[in-house]
């Protein structure tokens, strides 16, 4: 049996949530899977329709981690476990090392959760937690380098990119809604991400304003929710871009990918904000699976998700001119069509049935 211990799991939205769900489902093709996950809004409905065996941990956050650790310690004592997967070093922190020391253990790392100065309390806790695991799985070369810079044992770190099972079939009504939103616009640009400063939406807005002079029919669809929503809405009004920029805070999966399919460019030039940084960017691979090239930021692990001048481009998300000129280059002489075609081929290497073999080889 495979065991998953995670703080992040659907129906909550997010990259780590999608990663842990994809990993769990991919493992299910190779044996039974037991998932220990935190309670979330509407989780009962999700669990009832899922093929996964999910145990939800309820209660206050401060107590949940101890309750979950106790349940996992007990479960491991009484059941044959083939391997255990942790989504975060904090998920591993309270597990009894003696109980799991003979079980292949994997702890996934993403970027910002390991970005703690050497010698700090969080860094010491993190290193102590990693000492319990056999393998540390980095989502990119960047994340591996970041981890080693903060004292993580490089010998334990293996790079396994996140998997992606897109494209999925798009229902007719969602495709029609997407067509209605984009209409005859060009270029059709899309971002699917949380509305926080790290994603650099504010800089994208400024570029849309400047690009309008070249592309009067430009349309930018921004899918996501977050703490920057009010500020971004205010900026959209100040720039007089209410027709060019469309906010969609909550959309279902089918409508999201229908909009992605109708777009020409996936744009997410992420920047560094405090400790927060892009570790990989699975959204670039999702876009690639629909034949869409991407533009990402230069500061994190995007170079593993975007192949420069093959599936898209890397730019400086802090520099408006860098974003602007990269978008111009993306569409010049219909380059976006070539990038999109290459992206489809590239995305096939990230199918979960291929990615999961890398984990199984380590087991």
C-alpha cells in the first residue's frame, strides 16, 4: 500500500493540491493508496466521488498536525506500507522516525517553503525533518539548488517534475462560453494563477495598456482569486481597460481549459516577493498540452517548464519593457504558432504515467 500525507489536497485549489492529487491517482494504477489529508470546504462531496481512500483530519490547525501524525504512526505500525509520500516538511515533522525508518519515504519540495536562512528556527526544523526521509523530491533544478543553498543534503535530492494529465475533453457549452468571451480579439492572452504580487499581474496590466496601441483588439483573461483582487480591479479601472481585461475569479475545470484552448499565449512572468518564488509552474505545462506557448519569469524554476525559443520565452517580470518586448517577439511573424506546436510535443514528457515511473524506480 502507498501512503500519502498532505496538508494540500483537493477540493482546495492550487498547484501543490493538483500535484498531490495527480501523484495519488498515478500511484493507484500500481497498488492501493491511502491519503491522509486536512479537512477542506466541500471535501465530503469530493471524497465520495473520488476513487481514492481519503481520511480527513478535522479540528484546529494547531492540533491537526499532531492528530494526523498519530494516525499515520498507528497506521504504519499495523499495515504493510510500500512507500510514504509527504507534500511538505511540516507534514513529516511529527512522524515517529523509528516507525518509518525502514519504509521508502519521499518528501516533496516546491520552493518558498524551504526558503529559510541557515541557522534560523524554521531552517533548523526543516533540516531535522528532512533527516527522517530517504528521498527529497525537488520540482525543478532551481528548487534543488535553492535547497542545497539552505543546507539540505544534496545526496538525498532527486529532481522529478510535476506530472500533468491535460488535455481533457472540453464540453460544448464551455467552448461556446469561451468563444463568447474572446470573440474576434487578437492576441488572446491568459493567466491562470492566484492573485498575489508574486504573479506580477499588475505589470501585465501595464503592458496590456501599452500593447493596445499595436493590437487594438487585444484581450486578456485573468483567472484566479486572492488578496490582490481589489487592487487589480482598481488598476484596471484606472487604466481604462475594463473591456480588454476580463476577471474570472472562480471557474470550473472545464470552462478554465476551454478558455485556455481559445487563447494564443499563456503569460505568467512571476517575480520574487519576500520568500515567495516560483518553483516550477505546472500551469505552463497545462497550457503546452493545449498547444499554447508561454512567457514566464526568470527568477524561479520556469526554465524547466518553458524551453527558451522552443515552447516560449523567459523574461524579467519586474521590467515592464522586458515583458512588453517579449510579447512582441512572441507574436512577430506568427512565431506563436511554431511555439505552440512545439509545446504540445514537449508536454507529453510530463504525463503522469511517465512521471510516476521515476518514483517507482526509486522505491
